[in-house]
C-alpha cells in the first residue's frame, strides 16, 4: 500500500468511529424499540404537546436571535469597515469578547440583574424608582433572546466585516458617478453584495442559538420555557428514554439541514461577485456628527454584552449579601470556597484543560490527514472523506452526546461517564474546524516543495514532518485554537456524558448554580473566565513562538 492509501484508511476509520457509526446508531435508535422497527418515537416527538411546544420555542428563539444578530452585527461591521467612526479597535474588541464569553455565564449574570424578585435592576426599579411596571422578567422568551444574542451577533459581525473589506470599490464608485449618494450606494450596491455573508452569519447565529443548552436551562426552565435541548436533557432522567431522545435529536439535525438548504437555494438565484480585477480600497464614509451616535451604539452593545455580565459576576462574587449596599459587604470567602474548599473545582479545571487540549490536538491531526489526502493525492473516496468530516458542523453538542451514548452503550466497552467519551464527543463535534484549517493551510503551500523532498529520497512521513507541517504550522495552530476555545467552555455535550470523576468546568458551574449558591457560582464563573483567558494567551504565545522557530528553520 502507498502512503496515501494508509493515510486514507486511518482517516476513514477514525471518522467512522467518531461520526458515522454514532450517527447511524442515533438513526437506528430512533426507529427501533425493543428490537422491533417502529415510528412511535417520531410520532410522539411530532405530536406530543410537550415536544411540539419545545420545537416551536426553539424556532422562535433561533429566529429572534438571528434577526437581532443582524441588527447589531451588520451596523457594527459597516461602521468598522467603511466609516470614520472613532474607536474601531474598541468595537472589534467588543465583538471578540462577546463571542469568547460562555453563554451560560452571561445567563447567570443576567439572572442576578433581572431576576423577578432579587434581581438588582428589578429591585432598583421597583423599590427606588417605584415603577414596578418597568421591571423585566429574565425567565421568559425575551430573556432567552437577551442572553443569547451577545454570543451570536459576533458571527454576523465577523463575516460581514470580512465581506465589506472585499467588495470591489469600482462598483460603488460607478454608482456614485451616476448620481447615487453614499447612503443610497450602501443600500443599493454594498448591502446586496455582502448579502451572502450576512445570511451566513444569520444562519450560524440561528443554529448556535437553538443548540445552546446552558443558557436555555438557566433562563428557560425556571420560566417553563422549554426548548429541544432542555427536553432532550430531561429524557435522560431515570428511566432514560433513548429512542425518543434520538428522534428529537434527528429533528434537530433536520432543522439545521433545512436552514442550510434554504440558504443555498436563495443564494443560487443571484450573482454576488464582489472582487474584481481593478478594485481598490473604497473611501471611508464621513459620518460627520453621526459618528458619535454610531460609537454610542457600540458602547451600548459593549455595556450589555460585556460590561454588565462581567461586572455583575464580579460584584456578586465579592459580596456577602447581594444587594444595593454590597460595597459594605466585600469578601473573598466565595473565592476561597470554590478554590480551596470545593474539591470539584480543581478536578474540573484539570479535566477541562486536558480535554480541550486533547480534542484540539486530535482534531488538527485528523484534519491534517484529511486535508493532505484531499489536496495532495488522487486516492478514490478522498472527496467523500472531506464531506463526512464536515457532518458534525450541523450537529448540536447535545445531539453528538446522544449519538455517542446510543453507540457506546451498545458495545461491551465501559467508557460512558469517563473522560474518553467526552474527548470523543469534543473531537467529533469540532473536527470540521480542524479539517477546514488544515485545508486552508495546505492550499498555501506549493506542492513542489514536498515533491523536491520526495525526489531527494525523503519518505512520505519525513516529508510531511519536515516540510509540510513546519510550513503549515501557523495555520494549523489557528485551527488548534479554534477548537481549544469552545472545547474549554463546552457544556451542551458534557452535561449528558460526565460523571463525578470526569466533570468539566462548565458542568461544575452549572451544577453549583442548580444548588442555588449564586455567590459561589459567580466566583467560579470569574475563575472560569480567568482560566479561559490565560489559556488562550499562553497557547497563542507558544503557538507564535513555535511558528517563528519553524519558519526560521
């Protein structure tokens, strides 16, 4: 067998274990009951009042979140890319930090602010302003949207900003020469050209919104606003209903596939070419005094999405009694409890760092194998391998967890409740990021460099290790970081797969929240964000240093 055949077999076998077989088990589990074929699970999922309402709530949440993500993300992207608004770095920083903040921590913060009875803002409005009609109940659909949008609008912002920077300036200049003002040019020329990016961002926002378990459990369950993730989670109470959970999970997948299909069908009808041969960088729009209004909009987004959650969690974590006079009750006891007395914390920190690093490494290694087979060989089945690796892109974390449970419980291998099954879940869910990153990195490398090494007598493994990997290392590290960050704060899959010995940091925060200990929860939330920030900074520093050494060599 040639080297490419060995790599193809290894990559195919790995994807089979990570993706294909668990997904097949999910499908079989949804149509089999007691060894007999049945559609009863789907009938219950599509007719039962509890599950139909959960499906409707998920769709409503996704639609509102996607719409508001466009309303917030698109103006910010346009302001940063095309105007003279001050504080562009600040606006970009707002979007990045909003994305990096775990949604369940935002939900916990807003519960402390807008809880019906004890929320700080509600107490101030009710007791100080004597305006109870102005209070806001976070335990509602509106509350769910409020805590979800800060995590999803960055998708629209990042994709729209990239598209706006790529638009051929000659198209806008032509419209202005024909008499169109800058506002009309933006509405009639620029906006339609970046529609694919905006639509893609809205789709990603929709899919992410309906898949988040933590925020939907923290905010939705107390207000009896049930969604598909929370209903699937409830089905694992004793006795677990695996068949119904599998059916609901497949409905989840169908929603994602339908959204992707509608997007492709819409985009296929029009042309959206934005990069021409004579394009230049467009002139920035002078907003005049309006630039301060745009900046104020960005500051408002920062306050709601970043400042309010972090300051609230910090204030709660250092106060003895959460209320208007908390400055008189400062304490570090809650940090002492979660760091020194609550033994779960240390175990959760170690587990989360190990799992995130392991999943990122495995995803990038597997992505490198798939990318190399796809771009550097003519092996049959290489395109299929690439397509299979992208399947988890549309699978929510809780669906991946259900699929793995169905698959591994059917085998005489006791890995349920261990770190291994969580590692498999993380790797399976984020392997598309590793594949896309490796694919992009390998496309930038001239194949003649590898061919030269092979001609001089180097085998495939030595060529791959000595030539391909060092040149692709910066891109591969970017992919590693793309997997490491979400894996470190992952909750949707972990909540169904953990045990006391394999608990993760996100699960520890959620479990502590369920006990009602809001102040220790706030302290653990701050600790979580410090760990995430420190891990990202350290990984980035090591990656840049390593990349520099590789290039120099």
